C-alpha cells in the first residue's frame, strides 16, 4: 500500500503537479497552479475566470472552475453548468489528442446546454457555444489532423 496525501476526512488527494491540460507530472516537477478543490464562484465570476483560463489554453482548469459553480448552482441551472464543464473538458481531451473522449464530451455538453438557448442566463452565448461545439465535433470526424482548436466565447460579445 502506498502513502497518499489525504484531506481532513481521509479522502485521498492527488498532490502531484499538473501541466496546463491537467495531466499529472512527476512529483518533483513544477506544474501550473491548481484550481482549489473547494473553489465555488458565483456565476459571473466563474464565467469570467473560465474564459480567462480558456484564453490561456487551460480548458482543464476552466472545467474545474465551472464544475465548482455547478456544485452550488440552483437546481434549474445545474444542467447548464454541467454542460459548460463538459464542453471545457471535451476541449481538454481534444487538445490531449483523445478524439473519442472529446467527441463524446462535446456532444454531452452540447445536449445539456441547448435547453438554455431561448433564455440564456448570465449573458452566456448559448447559441454561439452550440455552433462552436457542433463545428468542432464535425471537424473531429472529418479532418485529420485537426487545425488549431478555436477557443469558445462563453458570453455574448
């Protein structure tokens, strides 16, 4: 049995440093700053931070920010936040070269957020995100290798 870092309740923690796409690095490597496990931002702050991370090529970290907000969202918005997090982690898989995982998560995220298109909350550009995810999913199936992956815009410009 190996020793692992654990939180106050005994839950195992992964203290290994990670790269910009969330991949674990050796324990002695210097990774990028992590998103705290307990980060819970209100919607506007989460959207702003997730966009900043996406703009810097860190969709895994954007996913973690969006996931934290999903955990505290009111029931009628949970599917929205889960879908946004899935789009970000789908982009993560694509940037890691995992087309199958990317395709699956982009489709799942797309299907979760589409119900919010008519009355998009928080200034989100749901129509734009749907178009972006549809285009990217089509490109995964059609083009090899994929050209540079576009960064989604979360809010209406």
